[in-house]
């Protein structure tokens, strides 16, 4: 069983409450647009970090993290990417692979829109944690926590930072 903290679009701002909300997590997943290496370094010093770079991230962050990160967590096939779209409107960069070989869990950032949606057609759970940073059009900054236990994704929580 693994407890996961998920965030995206920090845009060089990392709220100290992230460390409180993710203190019992086994690892953190960041979906890109770190905005600064300092944000990545703080998260790396805190917990094991799985991440991807976003469209605003520069050369140094792109050398630290891939564009797509696909791995097994417990028994769940997970795909992290920054620009993934959402069920019914996936980004063209991921659409073909999703149709050929869908993961069980697709986690994306970029839109700043919190969304958790099951895609019945591809039999996958799509998650976008919204945006943790202050930059963007979103009005509420959000995080997600969840548990992966074997092949089960459960106990999903949305955390609002205001």
C-alpha cells in the first residue's frame, strides 16, 4: 500500500502546507510546470518524487524529469504527463498511445482545472489535481491525496489551499 500526494502547476510557488498535507505520503507526484528548480529540490528533499516537466519548465528541469513518466505503482499502471487532455478530448501527443495501451491511471496537469473522471471507453481513471501555485486563472489552489493498494486506487481526497 502506498499513499500518494499529487500536485501540479506550482509555477515557482510552493505553499508550506503541502508539507503538512503530504507528511504521511510515501511519495509525491508532480505533473509539471514546476516553474523553478527550487520547488523540485524542496520536494525531492522531502519525499521520493515522481514527476514530469511542463511547458513552462526550462532546460534544467527538463534534464531532471521526462515529458512522460509511466511506471507501476503497486499493481497499477500509471502514466504521468503534463498535457494529457481529458476523457473524450485527449491531447494528440498521448491519444494514440492511450488507444493502443491505456494505463489504469492517467494523471495530468496543465489546465489548472481539478478533475477526477473515469473513462469507461479506455477503462482508466483520469486525474488532474488542478494547480497548487498562485499563477493562473484558477481561484482555488488544490492538491490530491490517494492510496494505491495492490490494484486498487482508493481514499482519494481533494485538498483546497484557498
